[in-house]
C-alpha cells in the first residue's frame, strides 16, 4: 500500500507537493485536485452522475486536514470541503494527471465551458 511520506502546500503556486513511500513525487495543481474531487458532489453516486466542474482556474487550497493514517481532506478557497483524498487516490491522480487533464479540457471544450 502506498502512503504519503511528505506533503507541502505551496500556496503561492496553488500546488500540493507530495512524496510517496515508493519514492515517487508529485506536484498537483489545486485546480486539478478540485475538479477531480472524490466527493459525491463531483463524482456522483455512479459514473453517469459525475459532474463537470468549470471555472476553477484560480482556486486554491486553504487547509489540509489529516484523516486517520490513510488520507487528507482538502479545503478549497471556493468552499468545497467534502472530498477525502486517500494516499492511493493521490498517487493515482499523480500518475494519471496528463491523461485526466487532457480529458477534462476536452469535456470543458465540448460543453462550451471555461476553466
């Protein structure tokens, strides 16, 4: 099981930097984490209910709260605070960032929405 070994919030750059137990590291933009939130508000209760979140280019992370030994809760500057980001999820988001981000931008464009 992957765990986070270090977490740093770089507020000025709107980045969450994470080091993992497998020696990998990631710099994840707040906007990316916000639009990929694992919350029911974003993910819905099935893939068909997933919401497209737009207009978050300037969102930041205001607070990081630990959730046991397995996750963090991120509180965003737009008030969103219901997503629990497990170490496994954060590791997967880091690994899949290029593909997920490209797909997100494509969905935004198709819907005529802006970041």
